[in-house]
């Protein structure tokens, strides 16, 4: 399933799909099916325009981010669950140090909460999600990150086998059960929270959503945007991937709701 999902996403993301449509249009055109080739070219052009020059990605991502609001600061916290996906593990493998991607807020917020609640354990769930499997996962990298900023290593609980959000939830349930820990905060990107909560609820893991890593302003609306095509493409790609994940997990029976709330 992990390999199939990776291969599927290589072709399903908007820019890859646009390229496939252009290639199909060219093939149909060379084969004498001019109208069919023209139709595929039109669809590819429309997809590229929506992806690059509209706010569609922002709106779709904003809908995900708005699903779970961050609750008030609790009086006490027993555990912080941090879902991986924030470290640039391939870069770190060659250059060393600690390098983050856009999801860095997951660990920055975890560090802030760890200092605010010094008795809380920190469970980092995340293995190597690459196709090659040659790199350390976030759970391993967290061993260096937290002690660097004064968080004792014995507060960390590492779940280093998971490669997908489903495995995050399933493996975390086992770790929490073995450690006798419950009633945790769940830290992940705001756009990723609906899918994560859906999985954790299905597995009957009691967590409080603590979204972070917001990518939108919360005020986006549909319209044209010719100022930042690269960012628009990135936001659209992220949103499409997450919505596909929600649909796929619901269809597979891994969540009880298509859009958890």
C-alpha cells in the first residue's frame, strides 16, 4: 500500500497530470485524432491555469486548516504526540546538522509546549517515508533536536517505524498502550489535522488536536492570482494530496467520516 500510494501520487499531482495530458494530446495528434488531441490540450491548459494562476489551492487548503481550531492552553499536559514529516532527512544525511522543511512548526511548537509543561512526555512518530528507505526518520532526528534546546532525552518516546499517517496512528496506539499514557495533545500541520484525527478516532485514541504550521491567511477566496504561480502550484499540490488522502482513507474504512470535525 505504501509503495502504491507513492507511485500513484507521482502521477496524480496537478503538474504531473498536466504533463500526462499534454503527452496524450501529442500522441493523439500524431495518430490523426486531432479533435481528441485538441481536447486533451485544452484540459491540460485549464489545469495549469487553475494551478498556477488562481487561488484555488489556497481555498482548498484553508478549508482543511479551518476544520480544527486550536483550543485554549490547558492547565496540564501528560503527553505531546508529534507527527513526523518536518525534517529534511535526505539533506541531513549528506550535510549533517538539523534541517527543516515547511512543516518545521510541528517541532517548534512541540518545543514551546515541552518547555511550558516540563512533566509532559514527547512521543515523536515518524520513520523514513522515502521510497529508498535510506534515511533516518523524524523520530531519530528528534533525538538530536530536543536535547539541543534543553529538553531532556529521557522525556522522548520514539516511534520510528511509521511511513504513513495511518501507520503513525496505529503504531502510536501500541506505544501509548505499552507506556500507559493517555490524554495527549496531537501536533501536526493544520491542513493535515482532519485526516490525522479521523485515523486516531477510528483507532479509539483519545487526543486533543493542536494544529500548527498554517499555510493560509484564513481569508482566502476564489479568484485570479498572477503574482505567485510557484506558490500557488505548491499550495494546490498540498491541498489536492490531502483531500485525496481523506477520500482514500474513508473509502478504505480507516476513518469513520470523510471530513472529520
